[in-house]
C-alpha cells in the first residue's frame, strides 16, 4: 500500500539538505548542460554513469535528481538570451522570453524564468510527495490509443500557438512528424527515407535538428543587424542593476498563482510516459493565453508567456519520475537512465519500493524539493550578468553561436555527418522563418514522430490493423473532441474578427515570422 | 499590434515564398511513401497517415495561394527569400564557411578547424581588427579543446594542434 509518514519526510528533508555538497555541483553542472544545445540531462547522465554507479544509491539518486531539475531551468537561459532553446522543453520560452530580451528586459525575463522554474518545480515536487499514491494511477488510464491522440493534440496546440497561420503551423508540424518517422521501422527494422545514409537508420537525431532549426537559422537571421537590441534596449541593459532583478522577482511573486497552476499542468503531462516537457510547456503556454485577460500581449514579451512554459517544464521533472517510482515505467529518457542506475544498485521499482525502501521512493522527490530551494539562491544573482550577452554585437555573436552549436551537433553521437545535418536543418529553419512557418512546430514534430509511430503501431496491432480502434476509448474520444475544438476555435475567432465582432488582435497568435522581427516589433510596441 | 509591424520582412500572404516549405514537404512525403510502398503495413502505416495528411494540408495551401493569385491579392515571387541581395550573399558566404569547416575538419583537426572557421565567419560579418579576430577565434578554439578534447574526450578529429597540445599536457 502506498502511503506517507510526516516523520519520515522530515528526516528525508534533513538528510537531503545534508547532501548539499552533492546537490550544488549537480545544480551548476545541470544549468550549464541545460543551457548548451547538444547536451541534456540524459546524455550527461550517460557520460557520468561511471560516477553515479560508483556512488551510494541514495547519493546517486540525489545527484541525478538535482541535475535533472537544473537542466530544465538551464534550457530557458539561451532561449531567452539568443532565441535558442537549450532543450526541447524550453522551445516555448523563446516566444516571449526572447521578445523581452529584445526589449532590453533580458534580466527580468531570466528572473521570471528562474523563479517560475524553481517555484513550479518546488510546488509540484511537494504535491507529488503528498499525492503520489493517486498520481501514480494516472499513468494506467492512458494506453496507446489515448497516447496517439495526446501526441496529435500536442502538435495541434503547438501549430495553433506558434504560427500565425494555422495551416502553415499544421504543415510545419506534420512535416516534422514525417521527418521524425525517418529510419528503420520498429517491427522489421527496414530502413525508410534514409537517403541511403547509415547514420539515419536510427532516425533523425534530435540535437542536430534543434541546433539547425534554432541556432543556425537564428545566426543567419542576425546577419542583417548590428546588435540584438535597439538603442533603448542597449541603454537599458547597460544601465541595468540589481533593480531589474528585484523587479523581475516582484513580477514573478505577484503571479504566484499563475506559476502554481501552470506547474501542475506540467506535472500532469509529465506523468504520462513519453509526453515530456516540450508538450507540457506548449500546453501550459496555450492554457495561460486562453485564460489571460490580455491574450494579445502574448508573443510581444509578456511575463506570463515566460512563466507558463518555464513553470510547466519544471513541473514535468517530478511528473516523469512518478511512473518510474510507482509502477517501474520511466516517464522519459532521463528517467530511463535513472532507472538503469537504480537497477544496477539492485533497487526494484514499483509499488513494493514504497514498502521496502520508502527512503528511496520518497527521497528522490524530497531531494528535488531541496535542490529547487538551493537552486534559487545559486542562480538568481547571476541573471544580471547573464543578461549582458545581449550586448554582444552580432558580428561576434553569430560566429560564436555557429561555432559552439555546430560543434555541439557532433557531441551526442560523435558523427561528423550530424554537423552536416545541422546545416541542412539550418537552411530549412531559415526558409521556414522567412516564410512564416514556425520552426518550433517542425522541431516538436520531429521529437514526437518516433513516439507517435510507436503508439500508433501498438494500437493498430492490437486491432489487427483496424483504424477504428483509435475511436474506441472514452478518454481518447474526449481528446479527439478537444483536438477538433482546438482546430475549430482559431478559425471561428478569425471569422469573428474579420466580421468585426471579436477583440482586435485577441486571437492573433504570436511567434510567426523571424524572431528578429518579433523583437523589433516588440521594441516598437514598447516605444 | 506587433504582427502589423512584422510585414516588411515577411513574405506577403500567398507569395511564392510560402510555397517553398510545402514543395520541400511534398517532395519529401513522396520520397517517403516511395520508400515504404512495398513494406509490410506495420512499417508504412505511420508514414502513410502522416504523409497523406501532410499532402492534403499542402494541397489546401496551394489552393489558397492559387485563389489569392487569381484574385490579384498575391503574386508568385521569392522576394522574402532573395531580397535584399547583399545580406543573402553574406549568408551564402557563411554557409560556405560552415561547409568548408565540416569538410576540412578531418585534416585540420578540431582546434585549428574551429579557429579558422571563427576567423572566416567574423571576417565575413565585417570584423577587421586583427586582435579581435585572433583573440576571439583563439578563445573559442581553446575553450572547445578544453571541453571536448581534454575533459570529455570526444572523438573529434585530432590535427596538428591537438598533437602539439597532447605533448604539452
């Protein structure tokens, strides 16, 4: 029986706090790893396996949990400063975070991101400790049929949110899904659409795709400008002192409820195996805009547009560990690496863990709480200095971005081929940006592509190829209706606007066009 | 508010630029479907579903552009992608520098390759100060060497600089 004991939790909290000397380096490493495209918690944990396998299991778990949480926070830093998400989960942060940076408000945006990440992660970790027995049941209700719809629903939301034009957003998303389906199939390992490259047999690698679509295309966009900021923005950043950090802190705390509920959106999505931070961040962004009194401000550098995705992608961190600890099913790739380490130490995951080793089962979530508390003191003072990246002239910044990220494309698989692939995606991303196809929708499609295929084929094999199985579940059907509504609503709003009945700009989606353009427009709107 | 100011650098609605990504998408979908056509249904189901939906969406967009062109509300041209010409030449030069970096990486090695690429990219973007060129490029190359070669021991191609540094450290 799953249950919890306050005395045990108090003891675990103090024990985790006593491991601060493990948590702090893990946080710093996690922030750096999260901020560098090409690295993430999963591949860093793989690199560090010799270290974690040699540690005591409790310390290894604390180290991995702290680093995992920190990577989700770190991913938002380059997303805000240079429009390049460090991880897929930070892709939604670019929309308003970068727009704020282009207005000279990078420091504030970073503080918003840090506070939202920390509070969102902290509150959801506490919630997981309290409600773990009930949350674990959620993963049982979503099977392959529901997951197919969840994936399509996520992609549709991204198309609706990220692109000004719904049709272009859907084309970008489905192109991404098809690119994600490159490689050998899951049953017979037959290569599909690999252009004869052996390097594509495992599918299109995500890191070169992310680097190409975001970093290379962004660097190509920068060519026409001397600086990221206009004169007013430059002056603001140069004069920016601690007051901007304090102001960012004030704005974040004022929006505490926003942080809480978007964090819970992340938690709920994180519990679903495979859904992940990318979908969570976009769903939270979309929900935030939907319930906002000022939806027209989203995409122009709105604080709520930074808070929602950052809180949600950190809410995911505790969520992905729920199915791992409760039923032994990893909620994501990082959780899978953690599972390997735990199994190496002889830990049997699942309901028995809560009876036999409650200090481990609950300890991981308590250590996340401690990590988040320590994280805010570590990262907040750095916002002021990080914001100065936006002062670098583009003739230096663009080569720096290109140099670091192209090299980063090599890092995960160590193929020179992946660097070339990043360039191909860079050109695709550049064309997409110039013609109003949002690169985020393409990237999320590529991320979801392999997962979508796994669930689709699993569902179809159960029904022996009968597609009607996709409409055979009550939860799935509700999700289909929501999907249809999310497609119909923007069209309905557009028609209303054209006929002059809707609020001007209310339905206008942000993010289309070049990010440089968004920044410029944001600058103008501020002026 | 902001979207209105986006107009100068974005392709006009229904312009030829709008059709580049769909053209790439349609060609890729056709290639994908061709490669899976003779496979078992499990291997092609995903490609068929996604590819056909993509083709339908592209057809809708092409129809929309066609109607806009027929009504005189749009024109087929690639202005958004090819104009202004000068920055496009700079972009092409940058892409050429990237490709040269990737192709010569095997013979030059990581550190020298990154150094030369950084110098080339900054020169293309207008940096003329020798101190800045050498300083920034050397800083990036040495940081990369420290992180990727010395600490992470990745399999980046080793060249003369790596061999020299290996003797020193």
